[in-house]
C-alpha cells in the first residue's frame, strides 16, 4: 500500500486517503470542434500505459481534496516524486536513472492554490512546518 | 430582485441567517438525536471508564475559501487570530472557543460558538469586499465530537489511518483523514483532547463505531447540548 | 500423442510411471512460420491449437517470454460464464461456453470444467432492474439465465446469509446454471499439448524485442533468440499488449491494472456454486481441493507488479464475511495479483491494425479466462482467413473513434 | 493418560498450572506454556492426522509455523470451530478441544488409507488431467467423489461469536522477530530514541535464544533474552507485540501484523473471561524502516518413508526438550549434513534418553559440536545418511547407508538401526518470505546453501534471515542493523549497542544434501516426501520434469508442491533441488518462487476487523430519520443512505402492501398534498465571478442569463457525450449558485467540478463546497400545497409573485428557509430547505397544519411513479452510461450555440453518437392495462423470430399508475421517436409475450399546467 507525499498537505499520507485519477498532463483540445473524430477518440480513450515511469494524477480525496501529480514506476511501484498541478515532472523516463540516484523527492513551483492567484505565491515559499 | 432576498448579495453572494432566533420557540435537534433515541448517547462508561466522548452540537461552522494573504487580514481583524498559513495548522483564540483550521491551500474551517457565524460571515464579507473568496456556512451539516481520557489515543488508532501519536498529531494540528469507512476532520486543539468533526449523516455511524471500538476500555458518550 | 485415460494410468502405474511422454517438445525456433502467436497464455495457445486443428495452419510458433500459461491464466479465479448483457459480448462468451462443454474430450486433457452455476446477487432495487434486464437479454440471446428469489438462492447456496438483517439484504439474483469453474493451469497445458501434437512450436523463454515491418506489412519478429519470419502475427499478450503495440507503433486504448485474488486454506466442501456480488463487491467459489477462491477488485492505478494494495483485499473479505458470516473464522492462505489489460468499455479488442498482417487480441480486463476457447477459436479463424470472424468483428479498435462502444460497464455483472 | 514423554524438570512451562484438553475425543493433561503440539508429544500421541492424498498416518514434524502435518480442527462448540490450526502454533488452554482434520473413523484406523496403499500408484501428479474424461456427461458425478476428499478442516456453520479489530500503527523502526538479531536491533534503535515496534510470532519473545545451549555474558542465552525484553518493555518509545506474526509486507513499508489477543486463551473471548475484547487484532503498520530478523527454518532431508510419525526436523527436537521439557521418543537417530543439528543429539542424551547414532553425510565432521558428541560417547557414522525409515504408525528403525552425494548413489551396505525417532537436518533456509512479498526475488548463496532476501527499499535484514547464524555474529549483526535502520529513519546519532560476550564455536562446513539417494531408482523407491502436506514426493517432481515441465512454476503447479497451508516452508528448497538434479541444472538456474502474503494464514475475521454486521457499511440518515421510523416507513438503500421507500398504513387492522401504499400516496399527491424528505439530494454551493461561466461549461444547457431568484434544470455529460448526472441549479446571487445533484451522484459531481477547475480551468474564479448535509430538504407537493404552505410561511405564495422555477427566502414554521418552486411530480410543489438541525421542527409543524389536508408522507417509490408519469428521468435508472441528452429527447436542454465547447458537446457529432436509429427514450403503454411490464424487459418487433432475437431496447422504468388506472413504462428503443403508435413485443421468461404501444414519455398533463398553477 502506497505512502504518498501530498504536495499540498506537505506530508506523507496513507493511500486510503487518495484516489488515482489516470494519466497526468492530459490536455483537452482547445478547440474541440476543429479536431477530427479520431483525435477526439484519442483524447477520450487512448492513454499511456508504460511499464516503468508513469506520470499520473491522484486526488487527495479524503484529505485536502486537491488533485496533484505523481511520477511512479509501474513495475516497482516506487514513487519518485509528487508535484502540484501546473508543474512539470523533474523525473521522466529519459532521466529517471540519474534522478533516482540524486534522491529527488518533490518538485517546486506550480500553483499551490487553485485559481493560480499570484497573491498566494508567498504561501508557496513557506517551508512545511 | 424581490425584497425576499433583502439580506443577500454582499459581493454578489447570498448570505442567510439560518437560525430562527431564541424567541422563535424552535428547538434544534443535534445530528446525534437518532443515536440518542437508540441509546448510543449518555451512557455510563462503567467503573473502568477510560474514554469520554462529548458532542458539541450547534456550533457555527464556516468554510473560508480564497487566497491566504487576503483572508488572513480579514480573519485577524474579525477573530483576533491569524490564519494558519502552513499546512495542517489549527489555531484557537484566547478563550479556546473559536478556531481556524487549514484544510487545503485555499480553504480553512472556522468554528465559533453557536449563533456567531452569521455575523462573522457578514463582517468578513464586508471586509473582503471585491476580492475573490467564498464563505460557506456548513454548521447544519456537521458536528463536533471531543475525545478525552487515557485510552482516547488507542481508540483513535482503531479508527483512523492517520498517525495519532504526539509526533504525528501534536497540539495545533488538524487533518482530514479516513475514519472507519467514512472521513472526518481530526484535530488536536489541546494536550488533553482530540476533536472529530463529523458529517451530520455519518454522525450516528461514527458514534456507533466509537462505542463498539471503545467498549473494552469503558467509554461514555454524552452531548453537551444546551 | 499419448492418449490419456483411466486405462493408461493403470498401465503406467505398473511400469512405475517411467514411460510417460513429454506434454510438449522444447523445439528450436525455425527461420519462418506461416503464423506467429506472441504470448503463450491460454488465449495464445488456444489460438494456435485451433489454427492447427480447425484451419489446417500447422506451421505455427507460439512465442512466450516466460513459461506457458504463466500470466493471467495462472492467476485468475477460474470462473466461466456467458451471461453478458450486450449482444456482441453475449455472442462471444456463449460461443466460448459451447466450446468449454466439450473441451476436455476435444483436448484429451481433463480441464475439470465444472458446471456448478453462477449466482449474481442483487442487493438494491437498481441491482434487481439490472439483473432482470440482463436475464431478459440473455434469454433472447439463447443463454440459460434466470432470475431467482432469495428463497431459491438459499436452496442453491445454503451458506449465504439471505436474511433481512444484512446491511444490504439479498433481494434476488441471476442464475446461470451452465456456468461454472475450470482448472486454470490444465487449460493452458491441454491447449499446449494439443497444439504441440499438431506440429505447433511452443517457444518458451523467448521474448519478442521488436517487429519487422516493411511498407505497412509485417514480415516477422525480432526475439532474444534471433529473428523469426512470418507474414501473419497475432499478439495475445494481455497486460503486456501495450508494450508490444508500442514496438509496432500502434496505440491501444488499454490500461494495465492490478487485479488481486486470494484463497482460503482448504476446507471440506461447503459451497455448491459460484457466488458473485457487484454491490458488496466480492465473489467466491470453492475449488476441488477445498480452497475458497475469492476475487478482489481492480486497483485504480496502473501496475505491472502483479500485486495491488491491501485495502482492496480488506474490502473483499468484508464483502465475503457479509455474505457468508460463518466464514469469519476461516483463514486466508495466500493472495496474489495479475495484470489485467482493461478497455474503456470493459470489452476486449479483437482487431486488425494499421499494419497489415498484425493482429491484436487483448483488453479482456477481468473477463479473459472464461473466453479462452472462444477467443482462441474466433481469433484463429480471423488469422487463417485474413478477415475478422463475424463474432470478433464488433470488437475492432475503430469503435473508440466512432463511439460505437460495447458498454459492459452499464449493467454487467461484477468484475470477475 | 500420563505425560510419558514429559521430563521431570526443565523447560519453560508452568508446571503449577495443569491444563486439561481433548484430542480426537480423548482427554489429556498438559501445562501452561505448552503448545498443543508439545502437549500431544508429552502424552505420547504419535498419529495426529492423515495425509491429504494418500491418507497416510502423520505425526508432528516441526515446532513452529513450518509444520506441515499437525493440522487440527479446533473448537468445543459449532460456532467456535477453527479449521486448519497448526498444533505447533496453538497455545494450550484449559478445555481445548481438537481433532485431526482427516481420517475416518479415526486417524489411527482410517478407512481411506487403503486408497493410499492400493491406489497411490495410480495417482501420479496430474492424474486428474489424464482421466475422468469419458463420458463427458459423467464429469459432474466423478467430481462429486473427488470433492469428498477435498479440504483439510471444515468451516463453522454458525456465525462467529468473536470480534476483531485493527490498529493503525506508525513507527520509525519495525523489528520482525525477537531472536538474537531482533533483540539487539530493537535495543540499538530504541536507545537512539526511535519509535520501535518489536513483534514475534511466538507466545514468548526470545526466538532461538529460548532453546539455545549457549551462554551470553556467562549466563544462559534465555536469561539474557529475558533481560533484553524487560529493558525494551520499560521504554516508552517501544511497543512489544508478542504472539504477533508479521504476515504481509506491502509496498512502501506497510506491514500487516496479526496479533492473537484472546484466541490463545480459550475458544472465545467470552470463555476466556474477556468479554468485549477481540479474538485477534490486525496491526496495519506503516514503518519508516523495517528490520527483518525472521531467522531461518531448518530443512529436513528427503528420504524414503520420511513421513512416518517419529520423523522430525532436528531443531524441533531441541525445542521440545529445552522449552517444553518433552522428549518425543526413546531412541534417536540423527541424520545431518551440518554441525548445528548435533545439538539435538546432545539435548536428547542429556535428557536421559538413548542416542543410537548420528549419521553425518560429511566425510570428516570435526566441528566443536561434533567433537562434543563424540566425547559424550555418541556413535557418529560419517559419509552416510538415513536412506529409509521403517515402521507404520511410528518409526521402528532407520536404514542407514553410505552415499555419494555428487553422483547421487548409495555406495555401501544398508545397516538398519533400531530407533523410534529420526531427526534430520539438511541445513537452514533463511525466512525470506516477507522480503519477497513485493516481488523482489531472493538470491541464492552457494556458501549458505540457501536463498537470502533480495534488496528491498526501506528494509534491513539481520541475523539468520540472511544467513548470519552463529550466535555472536547474529547479536552483532542485529545491533549494527538496528542502528543503521534508526539512522535511516532520521536518528542520525544512532549507534550499535555494545554486543554481549559469546563464545565462538568452530563449525565445519555444511555439505549440500537434499534428497538422500536410495538403493532403488527414484521412481521405484518407497515414497520420499518433499511436501508432506500435499503428499508431493520426490518421484512426483521427477515425473513432472520428465513430462516436460521444466519451469519450477510448472513443476510446482503440476505437483502442487508448496501450495499447502505451510506454503512449502519445509519442502520448497528440497523440491527445487530435486528438480535441478533431474534437469541437470543448478538450483539458482531452476529459479525460485516469489512468496506471496500471508506468511502464515490469517482469519478472515481479523482482516475484516469491525467492518462487519451493522458496521459493514455506514448507514446515512437524514435529519428526519426518527420520524420516518416512528411512522412505519419501509426503507430503500440508495448508496449508503436509508431513504423511506413507502409508508404503509394499517387499514382495517391490516398493513397495506407496497402496491396499496404507493397507490394511496400517488393519489394523495395528485389530488391533495404529499410530502417527501428529499434531503439526500446532493447540494453544492458555488461562488465566484466565474461561477456562471463554469456552469455553462459543465452543463449542456445555457446559464448566462439565469437571474438571481431563478432556478434551472441542467444536464451534465462526460466528454464522451453520455449523460452523467442531472439536477436543478438556483441562482442565489449574481456570483452565487446552489447546484443539486442526484443522491448517488453527490460526491462524484463535486469531485468532477473540482477536477475540471483544478486541472483544466484554474483561471476561472470559482469555489465549490458541499452543503448536502447542511440543508434538509422537504418537498410539499400537490394541488393543496399552496394552501398548506400559506399557513406556515410568511413568503408571498401568489402565483404571479412566486412563479414556477423561482425561489424565495422567508420563514417556514418560524425557521428561516429557502423555498424553491420546482417540481419532480408534475404537481404544484414547494421544495423547502432549512438548516438541518431545524428540520424536525418544520416537518412536524407541516404535519400539524397538514392534518386537515390529509398531508401524506411519501417515499421513493411514489416519487418514481409520479416523475415517470411526467416522463422525467432518473439518471442511472433510465440511463446507463450509454445515453446522450439527444437520446433522451432533451434537445431543448442542449445549447449547441454556446461559445465554449462544453463537456460532451464534441462527442455528440461522432458517427455512432449522431446515428438516427440510436436507442431513444419513449413511453410504453401495455395493451393490457393490468399489465405492469417488468423493468429490464427486452423489446422486440417480431416475437416469433428465432433465438437469438434482435433486441431493440428495454424497459427502464415501469409502474402501475393509479391515476391512469393502467401500467405504463419508460423504455429506450432503437429509433423510438419514429415509432410512435407502433406495437412492440416483450417476450418474458415464462414464455408469455406482452404487447405495448410506443407513446410519448409524458403520460399526464402534457402541457405542464398542473405544476404551474
């Protein structure tokens, strides 16, 4: 059972508080009317399904109710990093081995608060208690 | 807009005093009313009573949403405590009867004595003006249970997945977590007690669970209903 | 092939069993085959067997990266049923059930297909509507489903708690009498032995590392034991299908998830049938060895680790004890997990691809084992003729772009 | 019976507490501190069971969780039955009742044993697969007989009288095993300040120290263990869990521990005088670091007839003598390939019984223990092994022969030694199980002749679990590893404790021996058992390899090796070694198998914990639940909610049927006034300047112009265009809305909104909050609704002032309320929202005033009838995830010209979604008005066609309408909207066929006048 670092609560929590929500970084086509049926089918149903590094979205359903991203190895189940919505992973299939050695845990930046309000940037800078 | 919406629309949102007032002769029922009828509340814990569960019904519960900086000023001005900006923070006022709790990066739970919430909401709204925020009154939807006694921690270990040891849950911390097959807000306001904020419709389940899990320690459930 | 029978057993006993033949050969790969099947699980072996037996294509290789039948064939809860809601799925699974009925004799290998029946319980009014809808559809599709009352359920499976005291009392069920369970390993071995006897090469410990594609036509595979040529390649690799598809530059709408199962310690016979409940979410049968074989749910995350999360096991056992309170003191022996390739509409993919000659048979989710002979048979027909068999045709990859999904999520039974 | 094998002194039992117990109907005595196994041995009970396949007599083989034979059925009463208890792990208690799980009429005289004697030869591995095939129709009959032999113990047939619970534990360092390495590891970590949990599966902590012959700091090892345990017990940061087995190691250092709380004391907690306490507890431990100090299991040697009672593993002999004061026989032959096992012979001799010989496979054993044995006058036969045991119900002798282990042949003449006990040792297998639960394969070590754990992140291995066997080394290893684990958990200062002083013993190396060669060829020799529980022999393993099963997984599955309740703790390595020999490969080349949880079996109850009976799933109640119960409501489960289904009354002393009650409730609403508790509807508060824009994106219809005070119905789709949920949303203020959802959809819709906001449109300024529980909702509906409402509210109810789809705020029965003029019944309706704590007051006030109007409470069933008469859908009943708004005929609620491409819009133009002949929602009117069509009935156009029939759709909702005095239904039908007036057929399972006319979905008041009065 996973132990997941919630990038919003800033601590490790039990998997039971979370729910997986599929592949991360999916983007809904900006102008759906202009995409073909095939492209729309791809957006709806076709997902990455790698053996190894996978970026996926989870929601802290019974905690802070925020969605966030996890980089996880789908074979070893090791979680390599968790990061907030709007952030990009620092570990990818391309650099995983290097970063793994560096022991990267979580990324920085991104929007701490839904709505990406600049006034909250100070909150982001605070270190966890 | 008709006059029926007269109280509404501070900052284009509708506020609403849900209380009939003391002179209306209306008796509220706590979320544990049915549990009380079923005999799950007010019971002797027996000679070995090591846990006490007390319901604090009818408190004012407000959810504040918005940017921390904006809300902080308003809350400080109106409640005299600063908004916990760090994750999972819980602060109480000097009397210990008003609290503000971090729920998520843009969400806080404020709990105040019964009847204060509507006034507080209006004052906060007035102070926040045009900023983007939300205040939601949820007082009818949840109730607060206090847990104290020698075995309270063990009872919680049976019930929640969160680490309730001093290291995991020191005074001044509050978390949303799994409780049996539902979720609660678990708070540590003082050394002597834990608090559970439970949803109304799950309150009976939570109390039945606590009674069952606490039976071996001797457990008493009562309501501080006025 | 050495014939198996009670008589042969006696004969061999007298010679201290020193003269039994191998189940299958351990051949060296040939340079080229007419058809290559990638994946030596139940479906792949069945495909090879039917290619050789029904369609006269015997120059066939089955390429397996591990051991035969070592994937989900070895890890499932062995339920066989065909009471699917939608016509397309019902046809496919019923075709399979028909083949199951004579399979032991056909293979001369006892796969112990035991028609103990399957109960799908209903605990709410909506459950009952779904049960009725499915049973009505099944009957008009020629499937032997019926709706049964709590009283009938109690007679079929006395160990069930059919009382009104349950948190979710049983309101009724659908009952398919011809459904049942089979001995999972034997299915793989039986097909393997049958295929081998017909000349199929079973290549174990052989891993496909790439496809040889030229001008949109497949002409072979790269493996860790060298290149092997064929102009028809069928991939039947369950959870690993996505990885194979990627090698061929094809996208599949699949996600591979952990699916867990567990067994109790062996008990004296106590269960008569297979009981499944969607609402409290658990299903159970008892094997001929006496184990309670229990299926848990799918974990929501991707996983190739052949394990899932513990709460899934907890929820499953809660459901089992809710249905069978007497099992509280029975003990769980072992849990394990498989990798199931799931499709968005909970139906498989049996399809051509944009690469000519390259076919996929995957996406069986939790429903693969029961389909083994049917899937193998229609897939073999499709590979042999170069055209998808009519039963297989609705399961094309195209449906995800046209929207013509076969949605078994709606009112289908529990995951299985 | 006397305890003939009990020594007069010694052991760690409490001789002052005599316990009486019953085994196979016979009464025996034992002592507190005994296991059932030690007590049986003390009483000279040889045969405890019959084997699974061949029905051979079996005795006790080991002393711990590796025991394959001594599987018993426990329990004096039916409800207290526990199947498959290992006698070696069951603490003895007064009044314990047990019996062997196989054997009829008794384990001593078992009728089935003829099967084993005569039929054994016809039951090679895989024999099921090779026969019972003809004729096909007979299989179910054959199987009936096969199943008679199934199983070990039996399930109780009554519900469990005991309870169980869970403890969610968190610690810095979890130490598994309290032997020498575990104790020093725990001490190192604990002294550094880490939160430590130390668990051990045995009744008493100390592991191998409890039966050790060695000294620590000059005192007996067991004394040092007691002192170490006492120190740990005194530390606040240490939790000691004896009788607690670590059964499952899961990802990220999550470990499940099973603690026996009362099951070691009596049949039930009540019988133990511990009413209210749990039988067992599952600790769900999240550990910062795990120290695996699980020790090793001794392997027996595989030789002919090694299953006859009186064959034991060598270490078990020492355990029984030193811990329980029991010598399990008179004359011992020890067969070994290593030094350590010699202590069995020394202990035996010191207990005053005869050691006939030690048979050592090595040519020149010269370790300290071997010397000690020789010095004590024990005969040591070298270069040899026990080839075969003689005897039937008890060992009567040992055939000993010189062997060549390299060539796997016997090399000398067979000598038969008279004895009643054969102890054997083939070396030691580290207990690697937990380390492989997350998929890490154990690694073979040639120097250890065993597998050690693979590297697992967050886990540290100490002592015997990775082959550090010598006492002094194990203590030092544990101390270092404990400190290392604490440092890794953040206690940077942690240091290894000073290791106590232990004398170093010289040992000569172990030789590789698994199966002892026999003078006959392997397939012809008497049975040499590898897996005793599953009756798997060396010949079976050999036969499997001959039949082409070359992967160890195939061998295991074909023979059932390792599939027993002991999961092959004794047999797996021997089986692999035999397979390796037959395939002419090395053991690591043959591979290993990955172990899966559980390490030892765990009762379902312990895993279930409190989540059973009335706590199986929460029951959610509305604020009015008490009233519903007191007024006789029948309830329907809707999700976790308990909703009133209908309110049967007593009429003329008879309780109404559901049909009668619903008819009455329906007519009350259509003719007078009824009231529904609608509190379970999901309610979401939405605030923010972009709230309106957001609604426009998630709903299919338009929201730009909805004014404060107005309400609108909306449909919500997923991006595949299929309906997901529906409900009304009210504009409370320019930037403030109250959304309602279906009861079942509440949580899902809120998360759906959050998903889109947090991931796709964070720039929109809007917040969502659940207020489902905050508001209680009561629907007052019917022609008399206004009259009733006017008596209790200050709101102007004039139809011009308070229009259909308006909402107003005011007081109802003195309580502030929001009242919505929306209707799900087609009648005039007022939906009252009040803060839930005041709901009961308002509800009762409505009834006080409503009496004169015969205000009628109604439940979900009546609600369904009323809405269906109006053609209003229930998402999830009339839809199933494959239905679009257009399919439902709700074109009016789809805003194709909205500026933003709302969720679901694009998908509606895909070829299949845009088809004309999709299934569409229609009404069905049965030709026979008395007929109420079955919900789920399938529609065909030609009832005479052959099966499989072409199905055109199905009935989604169907009721009897007391107003129409007829059955009526909603259905989805292919091309349905073009089939109005056509007749369709519904073939039923009883062979009858119903006919129905395709009609509009609106059966009553098509113009909607009644709700608009």
